[in-house]
């Protein structure tokens, strides 16, 4: 790392994914923060049910499962373990973990480890807290109302304003994140739109899902959301490789970039549709099956965390359906 001033996108790219970047560390993301995957096995079981449903819609027992930003393979491990119980015992699953870090030891040999999304897959592509770690430029409106790139010093995170935002970035801001006046900030989500469109294009048929912190145009935060995380604590964002660098995702812009067939829901809504409920078990179960009651109570507590308002339940689920070529040809629009 150096003391040079760079735009936030370039600085974060090096800090997160460079040779000595944060995501190259041996402990992986789980060593610093807790996602839904780490919160409860109920999350992986829900994804397993989604995979089974996707295979049924495709009419095939052979299905692909792609985990974008796979960490150390925790989600894929959980899904493969949950499949028999979730009605997936008749499926042949080709599992792909997409991650820049090295393959962790002891990972299920059924999981193929790759640095880029495989192309031509049919099935479910799942990106849990991936888009928020796609580095983006940061802009700030100066006292004259001009939106300028924010430059950052890699050594200590100090900032200053650079050149006016122009070109495709300026057009993105105009459409998706209007200025709230001098001093207001925005994360320019265009690289995330492109990353999501590229991920969706890997599917020849099936369902792509992105799960992340989110906001939409009508509710953009006036000062942005860029922050850092280290060892489970929120810290000042410094692009020196010592912490995660993240910002919430303009998920509506990603949805538009991914093409038709997109839908945005909260995690609370999506998981409830997949059978994850935080409702407590009936007290009558306690007398008839005390051990079963304790297990059901623990499961309800985990489900409540995954669907909690003000917490994980507020995450956005962007679902993008990709029709098969045959379905596309049968459409009267040819779309």
C-alpha cells in the first residue's frame, strides 16, 4: 500500500482483492463478519428448496448451482447437506464456488472452485453479499453543486475531492442517485450493474438471486453508506487491506441492468415463501415432546434472526428469471 491518492473504486479493488488484499486472508469473511449463511443452517436449507424448485421449473434432474462470492464454501456445503431432506435426493447437482481466494482444505470434492462464473449453466446462481463488495467510485457534491469524484489516501483513509464526475458515471448518477445538495455523497453503482448483468448472462436458463444490503432511488441515503468491518466491528473505511470495505447496493439499478424478469423483495418475504418462519412452536409440544419443543424453539429463534425487521430480514433479494432458449422461442415477443 502507498500514500498515493486514488479514486475509491481503484483503492478498494487493491485493498480487497490485491495480492495482499483483505479477501486473500486465510480466515476468510467469516473471520470478520456474520452473514445469513453463518447465522443459521436454515438459510442453506431455504436455498436448497429454491434449487429443488428451480430444477422442477426447468424439468430436469440435472441442475447447476453457482455461489458467487463463495467465501470458504460455507453456503454450498450447507446446501449439499440439506438437499436430501429438502426433496433433492433425486437431483444431480454440479456445484461451483466462485471466489478469488484459494480453495480451502477439506471442502466437499463435489464443489468445483473457480475464479470466474462458469458460462452456460442451467439452474440457480446465488450471490449472497457479493454485490456490496464490488468496488465502486464515490462522488460528493461540492459547494458549487458540482458532483466530484472522492479521492482517498490508501495509508490512512483521508479524503479529498477530485475531478467532476463525467461520462457514464454522470449518467448513472442522473438516473439513479440525484444529488441531495452540497456535501451529499453517493456510491456510483454502475460497476455493480455491469457485474450483475455479467453474472446473469452466465445462465442459459434458471434463476439468478442477489441478496444484499440495499436501497432504492426513492430512499437513497444522502451521505452514502461506505464503511469498513474488521473482526465483527464496524470501523472507519481505510483501503489498506486491513478491513472489509462495503456499501449498500442500489438494487433497483442492478435489476434494470439484468434485464426483464427481475423482482425485488425483502429477505423476510423471500424466506417466508421458502418456509422459514420465526413463529414459536405451540406450548402443547413441550409436554408431549420436550426435546422436540427445544429443537423447534431453537429453530424459531434462528428463523427470527434471519427475518428480523431492522436486521437480516431487511436485506433485499433480487431474483432474475432466465427463460430457457425453447421458452424464449415460444414467446410471442421473441424475448
